[in-house]
C-alpha cells in the first residue's frame, strides 16, 4: 500500500532539498575546475608546465565524477532523461579521449585531436553546469532553496 500523498511529499522534500543543495555546491566547483583545466591545457599547448599534466588528469577525473553524480541526482530529481543520459555518456567519452589523445593522429595532425579534446572538455563543463541549473530549478519550483 502506498503512503498518503501528504506523507510522500514530506519524504520527498528533504531529498529534493539535498539534491538542490548538491547542485548549488557543484555549480561553482564546475566553473573553478573548468577554468583551471583550460588554463593548464593552454599552458601545455605552449610547452609550459608539463609537470602539471597529472593535476590536469586528476581534475578531469573529478569533473567526470561530478558529471556522473549530477546525472544520478538529475535522474532522481526528474530532470529531462535525455539531458541526464547525454551527461552520463559524456562522462564516459571525456576520459576515453583524454587518455587516448596522445596516440591519436600523431605528428602534424595532432592539433586536431587537441582541439577536439578542448571542445569535448568544454562541452562536459557546459553539460554539468546546465544539469546542475536544471536540478536547482526543480528544487526552486517545489519551494526548496539551494
């Protein structure tokens, strides 16, 4: 037997509040990680700070974990399943390309892969930010402050 509607709403409210807060926390974090990664990437393209490549990779992993976490939270919050699915799948594409890029199109054509890596990363940042915003909007519509 399902709980009465009022009880279901009372149970769902703390969960939605948590999801809204999670999205509110991740939004600026995504921006900071993204800006740091792009800055490091530009340094690498110019042949500088190559010793920081492991940091770039670690931040990329953190961004992927945030993408996947937002996808789970977005699915539970009832965000558009297409947006949630694309975000989750993008989280798989990012490390595959990031880790394989050194072996792809070596030589004079390699800048094509570097630009693709940048574009895939920027798209991941945008997907994470927009999914976090959609989660927050769902909470705002239901009276939860994030």
